C-alpha cells in the first residue's frame, strides 16, 4: 500500500518558508544520513533554486548510518552545483560548531561585518532539526520529540554576532513518487504512525536488512546467519516474534509487536550502523520503477486498442 502523509499545517509551513527564503543567504537542509535522498524534500530544492540560494546539506544521524554508504552520498552531493554536503550528528557539539563557518564559506558576500549572515534550517519531520537548532544556539529554543512534526511554527533567532537562524517546521511534500521512499521514511519515523501499518513497514525494512545486513540480524536476534539470509521480510517478523516471545492468547504470534521491536531496534541503532539506500541502489530503484511504469502504460494501451478494435467489429454491418 503506497504511503502518503501531508498534514494540513505543512501547506502553510511551505508558504511561510517560501516567503522567508527571499531574505535568506544560506539554506541548511537537514536529512537523515541513513536515507539522504528519500528524506530530502524536493520542494526545498525547488524553493532554493528559484531564489538561487546555496545549500549546506547535512546528513544528520551519521552515527547511525553505514559509513561506506555515507561516503558515497557525500561524493554524490558534493558534485552538485551550489551544494556542500557534510555528515554530522547533531548530538556532537564539536560537529555542530563547524556549521556557521561552513555557511559563511557558502555566502562570502556576507563576510563583510556589515550585514548579518542569514541562515534557515529546513527538512522533513524527525530528521533532527530541533536538536540541531538547540545545539547551535546552546540553549533549548525548539521542542524536541520522538514523534514527527513536533515543530509547528517558524521562528528566527540571533546566532551570535552577525548571524541569524530561522527554524522551520518539518515539511513533507504532497505526493511521494516512489513507494519505497514512503516505506523508508516510515521505517525511520519521519511519517506519523496514523498513516502507516507497522507490519508492512517492518516487512519492507526486513527485506533491506536481509539483503544487506543479514549478519547484524543474526547477531541481534540470535539467529543462524545462513538461515537468516534465506528469509523474506514477513518470515523475519515471525522469527523475531518467536525469539522475543511476542505471543497472543492461544499461542499465536503478535506480529504487530514484533514489527515494533524490529522498527525500534533499527531506529535506536541497536542493529548497528545501517543505511537503507545508496546512490547505486537508488538509481536501480528509480530504473525499476520507470520500467514498471512503461510496462503498465503499454498494457493499458494494448487493452485500450483491443477495446477499440472490438467496438469497431461490433459496429460493422452484417
């Protein structure tokens, strides 16, 4: 089932962000390092390109991501014009402290001591924007929570001499084009639980983990490594459920509870440093989606042609 999530307040948040962009020098876009492109709102790129604003793309939660995948993403983004990508953990004061200088380098015209450097923090829900905002200001000014869309209002604050920082609510976009993106976002808790079915999301996550990190699963849930690699996502959920005693009355498996265990273990980093996508895997996913679209269109065209031919035959004089 495709996942879509666009709460009403996000439309107004986009409008306010677009207005703020006119008075901004640098866009700080925060993404989840475990799924940098899936967690990158295309509307943010559209807004900053329209205003020709440089972007400091932060791959946050890099302490939870696969280092090899992160290096590939940094290389991918740093080849894009007007973009500098850096992997950070917003929980690391030393890594956060680098950000103002990186922004100044992207807007050298503001390094004159006359006008302030104006920055804006943007990103989808639950990628760590509020944690980053608080770390930059060294005080709590933004509410932090484990649920997506905690921040609902935009605010601008002074960030030391000659610098201002605008924090924006997490913004999704109206339609997620690729089903896989919706599932990756849901697995990483960027989408509200009311829009997803945990079992489906966990089974999708399980497929990725089995394909790329079977040894991590085997170690976490005390499974045979070879047998783990032969499972599919739903079978993995059943296995986790049995291992963790997720039972309902009568001895059946509580797959919803098993799904929540797998999802939480991934979100907390209990499975180790995991990335759900790489530049190569994303390219393959997009190619497969396009091939499926072409096949579906061809089938639709063929059915329409057959229907027209049948209609024509029925109208021929006898």
